[in-house]
C-alpha cells in the first residue's frame, strides 16, 4: 500500500510496527494517550469519540477518492497528448 490510515495507533501498535519495517507512511488519528513520534502524518483528535472518527475517516476517504479521480483525469489527458503527437 501507498499509505496506512490508523484510528488508534496505541491499539494498532502491530500495524504501526509492520508499516515502519516496510517503510509505509502512516497517517493516524492521535489522542493524548498516544505517542506521535512513530506516526508520519498526525491528525490530532479524539480516537474514542465515534462522531469524530466518523468525520475524520469520511474526510480522508473523500480526499482519497478525489485524488484518484484527479490522477485518472491527468493520465487520460497525458494519453490524449501522446496520441496527438504520435
């Protein structure tokens, strides 16, 4: 995977360790009871509040989908340019 999204790094410490070994960037919701030093991209938030987790997760999912759509559009545009040149 290109990245790993974790809601509670303290509970998912095995996933954090594995991602570190494989050099996979980690994005995580980090509460005051977690160590942010092992996380590449920290999202400060309450990982115990369902509404907060739902909001942050939905925002992340939407951003990922938008990024994929943008990349597909860029790839299609590049292919059109190559066909026009060739």
